[in-house]
């Protein structure tokens, strides 16, 4: 590794280096943390503030385009 790597990046890489000692189920949390750290480093380089990650939400229930009792729809 080169000498001019920022400490924040070194810290993120150190977290990745710990992956082999962790259970696979913990890897996602480490990757998310590393992503957040590196996003902050890049934002600092750009002079911006890091944006929080967008939460992933499951899709909601599918709603029909019109109610079941609407005209033009046969009743069962």
C-alpha cells in the first residue's frame, strides 16, 4: 500500500481485512459500513457532505387499477 492513503481509507480497508474471521452473515454489515466510510471520504474530497444510504424497502401490496366491483368487470 502506498504511504499517501488517507487514514479513513486505511480504516475501511482494515475492516475488509477482518472479513475472513467473521461469519458470512456479518459480511453485509461490514460492506455497508465500508461503503458508508468510503462515501464520506469521497464526499470530503468533493467538498460535499455524505448522503445517508437510501433504505431498501420491500414493494408494497399490488393494488388493482380499478376496484373489483367497477363496471365492465365480470363478477365471479
